[in-house]
């Protein structure tokens, strides 16, 4: 039995200078310490989990803690770092560009630079930027530019704009709600209709969206029609990062458009052992061969044609668990 080699659409990159900057400010990623990253470790993780290529992204808090000019400079530096990695190993890596929201002017400038000049595979946007959620009209100038370029937008959660529950790190539960809030706000604001060429990929199976879709649907359509709301929510793409358990995956498969599900590892914020555990659960889950190929690789090839064009088309043995 064979399975298509994976394309990882939710793998993070932590350039050393960026990690040092966050650490100097005492900043964590939603309560999780900033991990060490090296390209050799990334390639090892990929080899161990049948990952042919990864589209890497900078995780929360991106450049949000910086002032305006520092944030713009840092985003430019991070994107150059990612482009260099891609240029050295174009068949192993792509990247989502880091932008500067809520600095809209800076985000527009960096999106144009990253997509037009660096050849980024898409952009990363946090679900909320200093409390402003995606779908807010103030972000429309950026969405217009992304729409012109038919960009892929990878939505990653951040800390909720609210006091945390003592002892409960943001990554455990708040991240899922943050993504859900962003999805509903994007849908109900009409963003998906105004910018139809933008393809939005939600982290962690969309947070609570598949499980609570029927409950959320009436809030996603202007006329409150559940059917219209569900149709809007099905326009999103969903990754499997930390969400391929036998409890979460059935909900995702039952709800999402089957051509809109991609594989994600969430490494290195998810340690190698946890990434491998969720990859193993996906391998063990009963899927048809066409479903497995679509999730592991096929859907991502449609989203990222540049990456698909440089990847070998072979398959590899199905891991045993």
C-alpha cells in the first residue's frame, strides 16, 4: 500500500535572530516557549514524517510587538530569510510572507514586495492583530491587493484580546477560539464575496468551525440563512495541524469541502514527537486512497502550483503504526 508524500502547509520557521528578539522581550508563543529551529532539524522532521515539502511561516506574534518602523524592517528581514531558504531548496520549501498588521500601509507594501519580487507562496495573517479581527473594513486595502494576486492567506491564531484564564495557556484553547472568531468575521463581513480570488487557509482544522458550523452558520450570512452561512464557511481551506485525532478528523471530513483539506505538522511549536503522533493518527484513520492523497498532497498542489511543479511525483511506503 502506498501513500502520496506529504506537503506540509503548517510548518513554522524561527530564524535565530527573531527567536533572540522575542526572548529578549520575554514573549512566548501563546504560552509556549520559543523553540530552537534549524533547517537540518526541519529536514529531519520531514524525513521522519513522509513530508516532501513544507510551506513555512512565522508564528504568532509575528512582528506585532515591534513599533511601526522596526516591524516593517523585521518583516522584510524575515521574508528575505525565508526566500533564501526556498531558493537554496526550492523542491523542499516554500513560504508564507510575514506582514505587519495592524499597520495596513506597511502590510500592503510588504505583501507586494514578497509576492511580486520574492515569489512568496502566500502570506500569513494573524486571526486578530491587537484586537482587530480579519474581516474588519480597515484591512480592506490589503485584501484588495491580495485579491489582485489571487493570494493564499494562511490564518494563524494569536492570543485573544482578553485576559487569559489563570493556568490555561493560550495555545491550549484560546487559539482555537481565535481562529473561529476570525473565520466567522471574514464570512459575515462579506470579505469572501468582495475578494473572491483570495484563498483562506485556517489553522488547526478551523478551530471550532467544523464542530460548531450549524450553530455558527446563521451569523455568517447577511440574511441569517443557515444554508448560506454554511456555504460561506465551506469556502475556507482547513489544515490538519494537531487536528487529525479520531475525534476531530470525522467532524472536519464531514463538514469541509474535500478539496480544501491540507496536511499540517505545526512543527517546531509542536515538538517532533507530537507532530509524529498526529501524522500517525492520520495514517491510521480509515480514508479512501483518493481522500488520503488529497489531504497529504493533492489539495496543496492545487493551492501552490509553483511547489507542485518542482516536486517529484513519486509515492512512498505507507508508514506502519
